[in-house]
């Protein structure tokens, strides 16, 4: 039986793990707290506690029978915590050629003033989070080359999916339409992240990096307006990005403007996106919201 060990059972990792579990894989992974470990166990995942300051207590036992590794833990100021705590363990305990997937971000490209970027372009991050990601990617690829491990990087665009999307934002009354002329973001539905990662597992290519995004980089205000239309509510007023009050994290997203190309996942991995644009993804999520409401009412009533 193949086995996947996930360092970090976050939003994307859990979707990937769920699909492999349904195919009969053994799944194990880490979380930061004992409370969350209990929830993972209830989902059929063997849990281990891990964070920046706590390595996995018995890494040899944790990796017994594991054939694939997924890493979704972000790097911090001191570098990648998985490599810091367990890089040597992975090199010593994993079989030669073991597939390793590292969930990175399209933030490694930095700002391109709306231009298209591919996996062959230089990595030019503008902020410290992007620079940490570039350093972490390099460290993982170096580990793979030194120890014959098949490391892959998945550069994820803005992630959305069930419980984490513009529809939920609108329904919660937190939606804003921040306008920055010419600004576009690339996005990806979590189902398609899982599709890409599973395709890579089936077609490993050591050292490969993949942009994981849909076909339609779009202005963020358009996404909010579309969600409002589905829900049957008026969109929030426009706000000029130059004067809008934004948290440092939110403001950082508007510093990068680029269109991310996704040709490689289609050509090399034969991936067909389930949701090639945000409209498809949001309409599917809206249908789920209607089904959960149990009454088939209109979007306006749902809110």
C-alpha cells in the first residue's frame, strides 16, 4: 500500500490527502496541536505533532512504509522548519527516488507589472515572504539532488475552495472591491491543486517546478462582483487601492501584478482543469451552498 506523509495538514494538503485516501493510500501528517490531531485521526489520518520548535517525536516510526512526502509548512525567518528538523532524516530514511512535493507560491516571481511569467523565468520576489519561499525551494531541490530524491515544486496561485472563497466573504459581510487599475491575480481551486499534485505523483519528474493556476488572471473586484451576482446582492462600493485602509498582509498582495502561465501542467502532466476560471469555480461552490441550505432558495435569501 502506498503511503503519503504530509508535513502540514492545511487546506490544500487535506484535499490532496482525501483523494489519495479514497484510492486506498495510507495517510499520515502533522499538525500543531493535540486538538487538531484528534480531528485528523477522525478523518482516517495518522497524526503527528510538529511545528517550528517541535520536531516529530519519532520520525523513523512516522516514515515507516511512507512512499511519498508532501510539504506545505511555510518557511519562517530561520528557514524551512521541515528541513531544519528532519532534512537529514528524510535523506537517511526515504527510498531512492522517493517523490517529494513542495507547495510553494507564485509569489516567488515577484511583481511583473502585469506581464506573463512561466516556470523558466527568473525568481525575483519583492518581499521577505517571497524571498523565504525561493530559499526554501532551492534548499529542497538541493536535498533532492544530493540524496537522489525526486523533489517537485508546485507554485500555487491564490487558493480558493469550500469554505474559503468570495461567496463566503460576501455572505459574511467582509467583501470589499479594492480597485487598482491594471491589477490582476491568478487563482486556483483546491480541487485542481489536488489534480495537479496527483498527476505529478503518477508522472514524476525530479527537479520540476509547476505553476498551478487557472486560465484567467482577473481583477479582484471582478471576482467579488461575480460572487455578488450569484448571491443576488449588490456589490460593495469601489475603493481606491491607493487610499484604502488595508492590513500589511492584504496590502502585500497588491504589490505583485502578473499573469501566471499554466501550460506546463497541461503539456507535461496532461491536466485538464475542472475549474479553468473563477466563474466555473464559484458557480460550483454556489451550487454546493444551495444544496447545503436544503431548500434551493435563491442567493439573496441564502445571505
